[in-house]
C-alpha cells in the first residue's frame, strides 16, 4: 500500500473547523488498523483521541495560551480526590501553574481487566437539555425524541467516540456563559520495507500555527519497533549474600548490593515507519441565546402564509389577530411519525394533534381536505414543531373548517362524530354481544391489532395509493381477523362448498336477520375488502362498484373519501353488533 505525503500531513484534518460541524466531539479514543500485524511492512494505522472541558468566557484568552494536549488529554480517568486538604470534585478541570479552571462535560470511570472504562455525561448537560438515555444515544424528549448525543463503541464494547449536536451544545454553553475547549491528537502511520521518497528523517519535521502543531518523521526500525542500529543499555542490580533459605526473610535499603552494566545492539530485519502527528486545540463558541436551558424568548425565523395574497408573517406575530392558518393534510402524518405523537378526535371534522410533548393543537378539516389551526396555537408551539407546521403551510383556500369555527368562534361545538374514535369501540361491542349470543368472539385480536387501530385514520388516504392502503388495513382488522372456525361451527359449510370469512359472518347473521338485511349490513365490509385488491388491478367496473359499497364519492378529495370509507365500516360493525345483541329478537325483516 502507498500513501502520498499529504495523507501523513493530515491536511484534511488541519483545515477542518469543528465549530462549523453539525456534531462536536466531547471525547474520543479511536484506532483504525489494516494490513498485517503491527510494525510489519504494509501495516497502516490511524489514531484519533480528544478530550474537552467547558471554560468560562472570562478565561478564554488565558486558555488559548495554556491549554494543550499536555494538560487536557486522556491521560487520566476522573474521580474526586483531596489535594492539600481541599476536596476536588471529579468534574473540575484545572491547569498548573497558571490557573485555568473549567468543567469536564464527560467523565471517564476506570474499569478493570473485566469491566471496560465507562464514560458519563455531566448531569447538568443531561438535565439542562432534558435528555433521556436509551442505549448509547441521548434523546431530547420535548423535541420529538431527537438524538442529541450519541456514543460509539469499539469492537470490544469500550467507549470510542462521544458527540453532541452543535445546536444543543451552544444552547448549553450560552446558559453557562462558557465555551468548550476541545484538545485532540491524530496520527497516521505506515510501515514500509523500503525507505519512502519523503524528505523527513528521524528528527521530526515540525509545523506550528495558531491552535495546532504537526510533525512528521521517517524512522528506520526493527520488527520490535526499536531504532535500527541503535544500542540498548542494561543496568542490573541485585543483593549480595541474601539468605533465600531463611524462614522469614527481610530486605531493605541497607543491604549489600551488586551491580553490573552492559549494552546490546539492536538487530533484526529493518523496516521504515512513516508517521504524521497532529495536535489541535479548538474552541466551540456559545450560542447567541439559550432557549432550552435558560429559557430565552427567541425571535422566530419560521414564517407562515396568513392571507390569500401570499403574505407571510413570522411565528411570533401570529397572535396579533384572531385568525387561522391552512396546511396540507400531509402534516398530520409527518407529525405522527414522532415518538409519542397522538391523534384524538372531537367531532367528525375536528380533533387534536399532540406531537408527543404534551399540549396538543386543535385542528379542523375544511371542504378541500386542508387542515386548519388557530394561528395563536401555532405561535405557542415549540420552535421545532413550528418548523414542521411551516413545511406544510399553504395559502388560504376553501375557507376555515366549519366545525372548527363552530367550536372556536361560535362556542357551539358540532355534535358529529369521527369514525376513527369509534372503530375500536364498535369491535369491542361486537365481540361482547357475540360472546353472549353466539359464545364466540367475531373479531380476533391478534398481535397487530393495536398497531392497526392506530394506523387506521383518514389522513392515510391523501392520494389513491394511500386510500387503497387504508382499505387494506381495514380489511386486515375485519375480514382477515374474523373467527371463521367459530362461525362455521355455528352454521356448517355444506360439503363441496367454500365459505370465506365475510360470507361466514353473513351466513350466521342470516339466521338472526332477514338475508337481505344481513347482506345490507355486510356490504361496506365487502366493499373495503374489494378495495384492498385495487393494487392487483381490479377491473374499473368492479372498482367503481366497490367505491359505491363504501359510500365514497369519487370526485371528493381523497381524505374525505377515506372518511366515507371509515364511516361506512364503523356503521356496518355497529349494525352487526346491535343485531347480535342478546336483547335482539329472532329475525329482523
């Protein structure tokens, strides 16, 4: 393997400024090796190590002069101690003789031959940024569980690299009135059997500039890593006339000693070690504000359309008037992708969206299928949620959701109901009545039941593909989950005939209801099942019939067609549940 001179000079690392990166290294000890065993020709190795400490801004200039790899490195693990009678906490960083004092944001706990070292984040960092640790990542629980800090381990499980998002670090530093000093060491080396064409020698070639030092060497070595042709001096010391047979032997500094010295020539097959090393000290500046830790009120940089002419206003200006905003319905699905997010329904066209941090936003759906939200509710949302809403904001169109206005402007909420809120309740009622009337559950609750309930809502149907996907999940929750064995035990299948799940339920219903009524009650479930086959290129005539069976108006926005599909399915399940009620008579004509 060959490498050009610039690789050893670490030009790519020398020019890089950590303060401009999206992630900042808090601590690191990484080694990447390839080729044959160490010190054998062809062996290549890279090292990266870093340590950091938060330094008060008042000591910034002093730290620039004093801090280096000599006093901020990985040489020591952290633990409290008593020095000159004074207790020293484990998180204190201090230099001598000139006194720079700071705080370690990462503390290294020493292990043993069984347990590896472990790295701990400073509790102020965790508590200030409201982080939750899961495995080797720390999540901002009030920001959609965004990964803020991440730890990488090496092959044997020891910590190797700990990084933090620059935005969150700067927020913390602003509140602490400090900067972060990162001291790092990098090296690249290659072992060759022949001297390389690089004009370095055993005396390092050194280059220094502000905050960094680089040096490169080419050394002739042996297989053990010694300088080829050098000598090793050996000094031997032992005790004279020591009685090793004594039962309780003792030794001391007053014993009679004997000494001898000799040298040994270093021999062996020679090789050449090319080695480039880089030391850097960088400072990460605090942010201009601290909205997370200090609670600064920060001017919003997120803008929204506020009228039909396309004028836009910042989020902080949204509470100046009582008005609403318009959004593509896709925003709901985007928001539900965040951990802990929840969708709750109030009426047929209104509900609440909670992105997982509490305090949901009341929304409505207008005739065009657009989502409306009261502008002040967006203003009062956290900055990260405002950015999500802004990504789907559109110019006002189609008016404000009628049912949202009834609630927020007229003070008379609509009495309509959303099918999503009743799907699970209808299935429970159906099973409850069937258990009493027939002795079985009609719908089996399998491992995917709860997940499917959460997925079944009209916002899945934002286009044709989404509509069919919604129908497929409805069919999985109904037709695919029907207790066929139990139903066919009640009304056996004649020999030579086949009876699928929906037909089996219809047949049992026909023993309680008039066949035409049973068929009518089951029609939406058959329609939903047919729509799931649309992906398999259902003929257009049959597809049109399936839309009719679920009451979906094909010219309506897809989101409203999705609601119609859900309305018809929930109504069907309700009718069937009522028919199976123990209070129900024999046949309904």
